[in-house]
C-alpha cells in the first residue's frame, strides 16, 4: 500500500507543471502533499504552473485516490472553466489575490446555487439552493476554484443518538486515509479526509462543537474554528446560531490563514458578524511569525481520559514548545461538568428553531423538522447505516427558544464557558491553552456508532472563541492533533502560535491508506 500510494503521488507531479523555460529548475515539480498557496502563486506568477494544470491534477487524484477514501460527494463540472478564467487573469496581471486559481473543496452543508447542497440527507437531494452562501460568494470573488462538495456526517452529526461519523445517506461512508477501517471523525469528515488525501488545496468545514477540529486532528491536517461572528453563516445548514461557524481547513497553517482572510468579514445577513471589531485584521497570513512561540505562555490541559498514548504525545509536544521558547504550565479548565450538562438541551431548542428557518429557504424539501422526521421514517435509504433520529425527535419536543428556562440555561452556558477560558488564561497569564484534539481514530462500525466523547473542543465552541488544531504526533499510524484555544477575536494571535507550533512539532506525515491496523 505504501509503495502504491507513493507511485500515485509521483505520477501526478508532471501533470501540475507547464513547459518551463530552459533556465527554470528541474521541470518545476509540485508535490501536492506539501506545496503551499504562496509557492503555487509564485509558480503561477512565473508562468511555470497554470490553475488548469493544478486543478486537473487534483481532479485526477479524486478519480483515483478517492475510491479508497470516499471524501468527495460530487465534482463541480465547471472547475476547469473556473481555472481557465483564473489563468487568463494571471496572464493579464489582474489576479484577485492569493486564492485566485486555488482548488477549494466545500463541505456539503454550505449552499451553492449551481450544485446540490444536501447536508448528506436525501431530503435535500432535490433542486440546489437559490443562491450561494455568503462565504462561497467571497471565495468566488477571490478567484478560488470550487472543485466540488465534500461528504459529511449527515446533518452535521445532529440526527441520531448513536451516529457514525463520516456517514451520510447521500454519500455513504468516508474513511480515514491513514487506516481505512478507522473513522475520520465528524462532521467535516470529507473535508478533512479529502485534504489528507490531497484532493484539494484547501477545504471549508463547519463546527458546532468539534466538527472542524476533531476531523482535522484525526486526519492529520490543520483546522481552524473561528471566533463566532468572524465568518458569516448565511447559507450554511444550521444546528445552532449560538455556536455554529464555518472555518478553513488545509494541510498547513499558512494556507488556513490565507483562506480565513477571504472568508472573514461582516455580513448583514448574519447578525453575529455585527460585533466584528473595527480593528480586526483582514490578513491573517501576514500575522504569522516563525518565532511566535518565543516568550509565550501556554497552558497544557492534558485530558488523561483520552489515554496514556495520547498523553505521551502531549508531553513530547510540550517539550518541543518549550524548546521553541515557550513556557508551558499545566492547567485544568473549570465548570466542564456543568457546561456538558447544559449544552445538549440548549442545542435541541436551537436546532428546532434554526432548521425550520433554513428549510423554508429550500425548494422541494420538507418544510420543517416534523417533515424531516417523517421523511426519514419513510425512506429506507436513510436507515442503511443507523436508523435512529433520536436527536430530531428530542429537538421537536424541546422547549422553544422563547422559554425562560432555556434562555437562563443558555446565559449560564455562555458565561461559564467564557469564564473557563478567560479565568484560566488570566490566572496563569497565558497566551493560549493547548489540549489533545482527538484520541486515535476508532474503527468505523454502524452497529456501534461513534466513540467520540472528546471534551477538548467544547470550551471554545460554546464560548464562541477561536480554536485551531495542528498535527502533534501519532499513535501508531493514527494522527493526533494539538488543539490551541484563546479568547474572543484572538484568531490572528492564535494562528501565529499555531504556525510556530506546526513548524516546531513537524508532525505531519502523508497517509498510507492501510486497510487496517492493530
């Protein structure tokens, strides 16, 4: 398997290059695994690479490698036309920025007016949405090539009490490219597995609690959950307006930062973005510093419940952060039991409100949550992996968001989650808090469901604060990420710390598509 994978990578190198001048370096090789957006743009500027060639190389990988991984639901048939338009802009010196000509994969809960947007459900498999999500509009305006839609955990993992991450009725099961019988984590499973398999340069995921960072950690890539209000959610299939956010994913921090710079900004259609600070940076890549760890104080939240092997990865990571000039101190985040008790009931009420609102925008779909429940009962295709829709049924019966007790619980939840981070950072004078992103990937089993009680994502997710996962190491063949979190709107500082940590940890390794592991 390792040799075959290596041959596949090598066979695509030539396809990504144009005929170079005699003085150019050795045929301008491009390694899709490791190349960054700045490197690609330099080659495009020098006319040694075209967007059409780059997009063709990624499309070739989708046709070959994705047969093992099943990360891509559908390819955009206009991708090469989009790439050709970018090449014309490059030739005339009218490029739109660093994403111009770069292939991007979208999680299939992000509305596209020219492609179906299903959230993995047959109930949404009819006509496409009436318009693009705001973030897609921004990607297109930046010249990005929308190469396709990624599979996901159906309804972003908010349907069944025992779901299987990476499975949807529309797309089937996405596999972890490191070990194919292991799970990719949810719900941005296809986005992360597709990146790990080099099926696009960057991808967009979404998170309510863990759905960007856990797949990133488990598939050995970078995933950033932005501060709530940094990226518009307009046109993203919702779970909860109080916690949902879309975010960039890539194989490295610089590409993640470049993509965030395009996604960010206020949007009248999303009230959360109204609080976007006037002095917030709009260029997150410019904020990256290779020595960003020097003099920083990092709190290490170990989470020993994830196992001794994961804790050993964290110990080694902490030693490397210290070697880069950081001070690492061990911390415990307070209030976690109470936050866990309050979060799920709040999400039930919010999902009922927000999914009903979204469904009213879709033609040919059930009109409300009750209609979705009935659809699933009467369509066998929705029951081929897990039959349950307990979360749908509980959400239908949950108190409305106008209920005083719900409102009191959400206020307490927001207060405690923010205090858990703010107070810890103040007490220890921290610049960021680090914890393990994920355990080793569990085996995929529809009968059992997930084994995904992973508490590290919850504080930042509930607080609306930023978090980012970067590769930290591995347990055997299975990647482990380190999750970094900080206060509201500290995305630029956090990404800079993450970039320096990525450089020092040097933990990324390509997947080997092993059929199984011990």
